[in-house]
């Protein structure tokens, strides 16, 4: 099993004719993803390496039954693309685009909520259920199937964990990058809830960073929901100075909130293991899986 | 992008929010002219930080001559590193009470929060600690915006503990003001849009006596005129600048760079990975000099550019380059590092850790060029700290 | 029984300190209505002839459990009052105010829909369940309890029908004035559905006028829902010239739509009796009630 | 309130919607000046109705002299009763295609409808009959407004049957234009806001070549400046007016009055009741002269004022007053009717039917004053028709 996407997912790519969209569509297909359609307004009727292109998401959904969308359009148009996807009933919209204005995202997120669909991102690497379906930009070669669920805010750091676990022989049910923006769709708690319900996921890695309170909310979810799988957590930015935005729009310590320490404390209190390095993440997951196997 | 006081007030005025009469002056003569029109004025330094009053950046003057003299004095100042390039000459207000009205992003609710307080004139964080009962908040639906009734509810709630204020007048006036401020915040892509103090005059008017407006960096492309205007105040012909000169240079080069206090240069791809690299350097006893994220799919040229940028800071004793190869290719990175070293004749130690796509090819290139690659980030951190401590 | 309001209704008056609000509050109470609260921002803590006044609807609801609101505030503030009422969970909001801008009402109506509450009006006379509860401005003395449900767009014409039926000995379950504006809350079909479900209502009078298509939609509802009570319909404006707004903002024939004839045709086809005069309304209702009694 | 062409275009331009270059002229000299600046222009009569072209109200001129002469001619015209008080002098456009974009109230959906058609330049109703496949509509959520993707869906739908148009360019351009037009419609409280034709030029620009803007009467209080400007064109110093002079007078008196063609004056309370009174008069062979609603709770003075108003029309042979007494009291109505008859020395027949509150008192007063009241509306209608036919 897996969460959010699997071999039955029918994937649409919004912005399929752009440089990023075109490249990653091929990467996604190379990982076995069933990319059924692309959208590029005004290019309806053409195709991209055999994938039919439509002018609108509505037409694409009608023609192909797409149920997951990956968005690769530039920031000024990305919120509109998210809303178009949600309005057409796409169950999961994955927005890779970085640099979307916050007010655009506030509206887009409210729109998605109202449409009762799910959004992953924006400014996220997407997600992958190894060997079945990848939506986004997580490098193909690192993903192998296995018992670990991964959820992270940072892209490359998540890749490091995936690769590290893989090199130690531990694959993933699904790896989910929720993104580094202050206003985003699925949060740590949302994805943890999905992993809780997934029988194949036997341990979870949470990769957090400074800024906001989503790690704390995730910890609260672990504590209050009776989450019964081992959680190994890793927080980056422990030495970042307050008030400086560290790359991600959301990675900033404001006043006393959003510090790595507060996140580490909350996760520790919730019973998670805290790792200081990627190597330690791998070691701890191995131990916990081993312990469980006994 | 933080707007200056005068920009914020001009925005308020354009949105129909009353502000005191004022004029901008970039020279002492202009300040004198302003005082001739406005009479008694406060001459206020325009800098993007607080505390200018204590620093001597505000003077109340009675005559045009005084205005000229004080403006000359203030325009020659640097306040906490920020050179004063303009002064705002503004008439005074009669004050009955000082209130607070602000709009800011509430990350946890994924909405803007509107905050009203019956205690204005001080930082809202301070009020939140000392008199939380005087603060009320509202999180309007982003599509609906704040409705008058919601604002009235907020105002009545905050005024319950400030019985001296005329709740009826305020509730109605603040409702209209809040709707204007919210529209302004949305149209300006404001992360923060604050009136503090919001002055209630003895004749029952509400006037924005001071304001703060910060525009979302991701939305700068929608507000070029403001950014241009701001740039006039940020750097003058004399080259004085209040912002970190390295960060200014990085912005010019289109790089995501944060200047820090240490001596170990750090370059990586992905914000989380770079933050983690800083943590590793610290863990092993080093002190990072910067945060530089080359982003996804970086070209050799971008790597070269980044390395050059990091080394502009003379305090840097060596550079740790930490790359996860996904879309970014190891051989590209290696090529960029080698080109930079050769072109820039870099003699300071470089430690490169790379993994992932074309990792082998990259390592081979580096070894061939005499740069030792590291296998793990931990090993690389130890190595760079050792090398930079040696050279100290 | 009755529809929408009865003796258990707890009524709030928004704008209770205004001239209209104050006068009609007393009229409503004189008809036995349980007026539990008034709202007038800034006058919270005072009272109006013993009815406690609050600054906000939220406070009024918390303190008194009000579940129906009558709105008597001037047009520029009326849409806000409607939204305040709906946001506080008032089940039925009755807006008497005339002259609300259309764009205000488009928003207010969407807001009410989203809050899943009901709106009657605006620009309507309100409603009355004789002897139990009146919200609005229908004159007190004409209402007597009985088996007829009345729903009308026009105020005075509805009063004429109520009075005419009363003088002939036929009282009402509930009389509902839906109002004459182009954008309004409850429509003919909504109220017909309520009467259909009300066991005490044995016949229904519909008082329509030119403009819009609500009478046609009402006719379609009668036809398609298997409405099994006799309906007597009366349409005013049969001789009105196209393009002239006849008092009500909604009473205007535009092009070929909104004519009295189209409404009469639709209602006739749905099996309603069409009356040409008030006297005929009374006669037809009498006949139908008599026929049913057999 | 229907705006004139030049007002609509000025509103479009202010909202960022491209319009042809143009200037308003209220005198022939101003038209000449406009032609000097703009070159070849169309001189267009500014009247609030269609069909001005056929009536000779538009002239294309090459020189300032011609502009002056044609403006003088057009400014002296009345078009379907509307005197021309200004002309709009406008440059021509190169036309690739003519489209239609409009926003109007859709009563049945209780929302504004946005309508786009690939066939512009004619009435949208005509397109709807002749080529409905070229029309597509959108009903945006009033809080969300039209989103770009929704507009694209609409445009692609309408263009499916117009393959010669460059759908890609249009979909993106129309999206932005529609969002601007919708914001304008909302901010102006427009019942109708229409660009027709929306011209696509050979170089791919979309330009609003003509427009219609009608503002909600209930919202006039929010748009006083526009109304004031419009009044300048509606009535001049010469007293000429295009509107019905009786309706103008009624508006001045604050009465809800519609002028009709017949000779039986009608006064009642409540729009439905008055409409029904008109129906009754017709049913009995009469011809109503007006619709006058005195509203709820009418005072004696308002009744007097109304009666005076109705009798201003010399065609009126008698008046039927039909009152349901709720808040309106029978004795007040009777007092007003008697006062009006005595003060205005009315000799034309008056028939009063009243019922409800203080019906007895009212009837007694009327009988005492020699005015016979009627019991039922039907009886009253018969009576007034008989009396006015007698006097014919």
C-alpha cells in the first residue's frame, strides 16, 4: 500500500509544454507514472511525446479521467492553476512552483478547501510511491519500495534521507515533500494521519525546519491521536539566526516562535526520536524497524 | 520590502485612510519649503528601522529656518547603519487616545489576521504580554474580506476593557477603516500592514499617525514602482547603504544568499540542505560565513558565480560545498568549482561533498583537478573546520 | 402547524432603535410575537420597552437564544446586517429594508447560502403565523388562523388577499411575503415546498407579478413535485408596458421575459387556478377548500 | 442611471481597459480642438439611447474645420427626444475581428453573468438567436470573482466555432480584461457593463470600441459624481430634456411615478396593488395615465402631493385612489385627498377606494366632503372609467 498516489493514479501535468514541465513529465513517466494528459492553454489538440494536450483542465479530466495533477507553471499563474485543478475535482493537486505570492496562496488554499480536494505544496518536490507513481521532481534513482513513510518540508534534505535509507536497504511506502512556504496545503499532521492509516507503513521520518508551528502541530497530532508507529524526526536550522529568511519563504524564526528547539522539544515530548544528522536518521529508523520486527 | 514611513502614509492616504498633512524633503531647502506651507512640523528621518527617535532622527521645529537646520543635521546621519536620504515633514495631531490596527500573515491559520488594540503607540507584542484583554483579532475569509459586522464584534470585544472610549463611534469608524486597510494590504501584497498609533482626536477623528508596510518578496514583480522609489532611499550617489553590502551584491547576482558572522563559506542546493550544512559546521566547531542556496539544476556557471560571491567576504577562510545530485548533476558542479578555482585563482581550502546524479563523474573531475571530495556531509564538515582552523 | 415561525420562535430585531424598527417591534409584540432582543451597535446594555439591546447579534444570540431576526436598518447597512445574522446562525433572517443595492444583495445572498440559513426578503413585508408570531410589517388586524397558506411578492396585494379571505371566514396557516427585489432569499418554490410539508395548510394562494421567472419556477415546482394541494394564483401587472420598472426593483418586463402572460400560462399548465381579481381569489379558494372538504 | 458613451469609456480607461483615443466636446470649437490633436476622428452624439448612427448623430471628419461644422450640426440635434449636449471625438481603429464581452445581472441565478461572444458589433440578443454556439457564459461566485481559468474555459468554449480567431492569445488577454471589467462592474454597482464591439486589432490588441454601462438605481448614493456629470448632459440651460418631463418632476418631488399613455390617473400604496389597479382600469375599458405608489404609511401631505402630481398631466380626466390601510391610515388619506381637492380646486372626478386601518373614519370624512368612496376595487374601477368616459 501507499498514501495519496499509486499505480492506479491518472496524472495530469499543468504547464506540460514549459521547460520544467516537459523535462519532469518525462522523468515521471520514466518512473512508471501514468501521465494521461497535459494542459497548456492554446495548445489543445497537440501532444507532448504522446501525451495529449488540452486547453483546460476541465477538458483534460473529461477526456482522460485524470485524478492527480502536477503543476509546473510560473509563479504569477500558479495560484490560478491550483484553483482550476481543484474546481475540476482533481483529488490531489501537487504544486511544484516556487515563489508564489502569499496572498495568491491564501486565496488558492481557501479555494481548494472549499472544493474539498487536497493540495500538496506549493514550493515542494512532490511525492513518490516508489515504482508506482511519482508526481514532482524527486530524483528517480533513489526511490525503492519499502516500509518507511517519509514526510519533509525541505526537498534536498528529504532526498538525502530517502537515499540514505535506501543505501541501508530500507525503502519507502511513499515519500511526501510538503514544501517550504508559509501558506501550504497538506501539513505534517495531514500526512501523518495518512501514514497512520496505511498498513504497509511501519515507521515514519519527519524532516522539519525552522519557522511556523507545523512541526509542533504534527507533534501534537502524534501525541493526541495515539499514533502507534515509530517516528524519527530531523530538524534543520538549529543554528540559524532569528529574523533571517533561510531560503524558503517559510524558514524564518520570528521572535520566539519557529525555533528548532521548540520543535525538537515538542517532538521529543510526543515520543519521537530526534536525529542530529542524516546518518543518525538512518540508524534510528533501522533500530526501530528492527525492534518492531522482533 | 519594507516601505518607508512616507511611502506607507502615501499609500494610506490613497486608500482613503486619513493621515497627518506632510511633505517629503530630500534636501534642507525642501524641508524649509515644507515648513513654510505646513507651519510647525516634526522633521522625521526616513529609515527602514525603528528607534530613530532615540537616535536623534526626529526634531520638532517651529520655523522654516529651524526646519532647514534640523533637516540638514538629520540628512547627514546614519541610523543603525542606514543613511538618512530623506525626511518626512509632518504636522502634529491633537490626541485623545492612541489605538492600534494591524494586518499580518497568520501562518498557522493560513490567512491574514486583523488585530485591533485599545492600547496603541507601543509594540503590539508588548500589549499582548501586558494587557491581552485589550487586543481582539479577526481572521477574515480571504474571498469575503472583513465584513463590517465582524469588525464591530472585534472592536466591541477590545473596548470592553477600555470603557473610557466611545465604543459606538469607534466601532463604526474602525469598520470602514479596516475594510480600507485590508483592501490596501491585499492590493499591495502586504505581509504586514499596520497603523500604530491610530490616533483618536478630541473631535472624534481617526488618523493614522504612524504606519508600517512590508511587501511580500514573492510579489515584488507586481509593485515595481514602489521598489524603485524605495531604491532611491536605499542607495544614493554617495554609495552609502544601510543594507549588508554582500547581500546587496548577491541580489544583484540573482543568488539566494544570507550573510552570517563566521568564516566558513557554505554553498549547497536546497534551503533545508544548506541550513543543515550550517548546523553541521557549527556542530563541528566552525562558524558559517553565509547561507547560499544554488537551487535545483544549478549550472557550472551558477556554481562559479556562487563561489565567487561567497569569497567576496574577506573573512571567509574556506568553503564547504554540499550538493545532493538530483536534477543538479555532479559533473556540472565539479566543472563549476574547478573553473572558479582556476579563474579566480582560489587558494583557500575548498571541500566538496556531493552525492546522487553523476556523483562518480564529479568526484573524478575534482580529484583530477586536485580538489579532494568528501563522501559524507559529516566528514566534509570535520574537514572544512579543520582546514579553516589550520589557516587561522 | 405553520411554516417558518410559530409561538416558539424567539425573535431578534436588528435596528430596534430606529423609527421603523421601534414602531414595528411594538406591533409585532402586540400580535403576540416573542421579541427577545434588539441589536443596535453602541447601544448595548440599554433596553427598548423592556426588550434588551445588544451591540452585536452574536451577543444577542448568546444571551437570549434568538433564532429569527427581523431587519429594519437603512439600505447602506442592510446587507451587512443580513450577513451578521446569518453568521451567527440565526435560522431565519427577515429583511424588510427596501432599496438595497443589487451587488450588496448578490453578496449577502451568497453569504446566507454558505451559512446554510434562510433569508426572507429583502424589500418584503415579512411573514405571520396568525396569533403566534409576526416578523415584519403585515398589518396585525387582518390575520386570523386557518387552513390557507399565502405566499406573495407584493405587500399590499398580499394584505388584500389576507383580508379578503379573512372576511370570508378563511384564515391562514402562515402568510409569507417574499418581496419584490430581483435578488432575494426564499422564492415561491421554497415556500411552496414548506406548505407542501405542512399538514395544516389545505390550500395555497400565490400572488405574483411581472418580472423575472420565479413564478414560472414555482409553477415548475408544482408540476414536478406532485404538489397535491389546490393553488390559486394571481398575477399583477398584466397591462404594464415592457421596459418600465413598476415600483418594485424586480417588477420590470425585459424583452420577452417576465410577462404576466408567461407566468399565467406556466401556472395554468401546472394546474393552478388563475384569479383575475382579489374577489375571485377569495371565491376560488372557498370553492377549492369546500371541494376538498367533501 | 445609464452612462453616456464617453463616461463609460473614461471608466474603462481608468480600470485599465484599452479604449480608442478620444476627447469630449461640448461646443463646436472644442470639437475642432479635439480634431487638431487627434487627426481624423468620428464625431459622436452623446445620448443615452441607441440608433444615433442611423439618425445622423455620427460623422467621420478629416479636418478640424469639418469637425467644427459637424459638431455644430450634431449638437443642435434631438435624437429620439434626447437633445445632444456633447459629442465624443474619437480616432478610428483597424479591425481584425469584432467580439463581445458583457456583464449583466442574471436574476434567475442571483448573480452577475459574464457573457463572451465571438460575434461582436451586434446586439447580444440577436447573436443568441442566430448563432448561440458563439456565446459562452460564466457566473462567478460573487466573493471569488471570475478566475482566469474560468474565463479561459468560457473563451475556448465560444471560440470552438470561430476557428479563425487566435484562441491562445485571446484566452489570456480576455481573462485579464474580464477581471478588470468585473471589478469595474462591482465598484460601479453596474446592472449592465458591456463592451460591444470589443475590437481585436490586426496587431493582436483588444480595444473597447463601444460600451454600455448602467448603474443600479439603489446604489446612486455611492456614485454621486457620475450622476452629477450625467445631469449636465441630461438637462441644459435651455430646459431641453430627453426624459419624460412628468417623470422628471415626480423625481424632484420624491414620488415613485411612471408616466403612461392613458387618461385615468392612478394612485395606490404598494407596487403590486398599484399594478393591479392599472389592470382593473384596463379590464373595465379605461386607460391608465400613470403608476403612482405612495408607499407605506403615507401622510396626508404625501397624498396631496401625489394627487397634484398626477393632475399635472392635462390628459388626465379623473383619478382613482386605491389604498389598503395597514400602516397607512384611512383618515390620513382622506384628509390628504380633501385638502388637495380644496387647495387645487380640483373639479375632475375622484374615486377613492380604501380598506383596512381607519377605513370607517376615512370614508366618513370623504362623504362629508362630498367625495363618494367605493367599497371594492372592482366597483371603484367601474366608477372611474364611467366618470372619465362621461367627461370625454
